C-alpha cells in the first residue's frame, strides 16, 4: 500500500498558515479534498484514487503558494506606493518612473521559475511534483511530457536540475530518471 503525501498540508506547515487564513474557495477545496481522503481511507488499496488525491494535494499546494505570493506582492506594491508618495514631494518625476521600472522587473523575475543558488533550476514545489509523479508510478522515472508540464519548458539534455534533485535522460527512452 502506498502512502498519501499531503503537499498542501506541508506548505501550510512550512508557511505557518492556518486553513482559516485562506480564501473561502481554497477552504472549500480543502474540505472537499478531506472528504475524498476519508473515502479513500475506507479503501486504501484503490491506487487510482490515491493518485488522484496526490494530484489534488499538489494542486492545492500550488494554489496556496500562489495565494501567499499574491498577498506578498500586494504588500510590496503598497510599500512601493508609500515610498513613491513620500519621494514625489521631494524629487522630480524621473526618479519615480525609474523606481517603478525597477520594481516591475523584480516582480516579473519572482513569478518565473529561476535558477536557485545551488546551480539548479526551479523551486521546492516543482521538486515535490516530480517526486510525487515518480512515487505514484512506483518508479524513479518521469516522462518528458510530465517533466515539461511541471517545469514549464523543455528539460535540458542530458541532465536537468530541479531545485535539489538531478534528473538524467534515459537512453532510447522518453523518460528522465532520478540520479
């Protein structure tokens, strides 16, 4: 019997957030997930339901991260407005336009997958999705199409690093394997 990993609960724990802090739609989705999980717990041998629950948990984790990042971006925007309002009294308009150009560039770079400090690409959620797909199949391999869907681009050849994991292209196969 495979074990169900609850990625959305891991995200909540890591971020120190309660379900009640989330928007109503996410709270409802989590309640719906919990109902399905209860149904699966009555019949834990159902591999299809397990795979479906894993995917739903990852999607919920993504939605929670998006909510957190959106909330964080809104806080930064408010800070930028406060800063620019204070500066506009003391400086000309060219300073303000330079500042807004810089903040636009930093916002865009935060929302796209980026290279991490260890030379890898991506983020923790991408890594968890890849490992969840591998675990659901019971193999240490992932199809190129699944990998592309997760990382949002064609994987590098012969190796693709995603956060803290390294994947290597399998010879004469459409898979990458965990190294």
